[in-house]
C-alpha cells in the first residue's frame, strides 16, 4: 500500500467523501458553466490507465436550457 501511495502526488488515498465532494460540485450551481469535461479525482496521479468511474446525473437533476 505504501508504494501505491508514493505514486500519488497528494500522498494519500482518496476517500469516499473526497470523491463525493467532486460529484456534488459538478451537480451544483457553481459548476453551471462546465460542460462535457472529464474530471479525474485521482490526487494528481494522472494515471490514465486506471479504471474509470463515470458520473451520471439523474434526469431530474439535469438542467435543460
């Protein structure tokens, strides 16, 4: 585990709360100008070979313009 953590620039593993905070921000009003972006909550590791988790916003929470 220590060798894995050494590869993460922030020096720690993600928590469910940390990842949920990103999802909450993206679903909220403060991100209203962000469109079609991939946000990696990976502690800065930039490891693009890792499995991905995509966030789907339920239709009742999506904005319609």
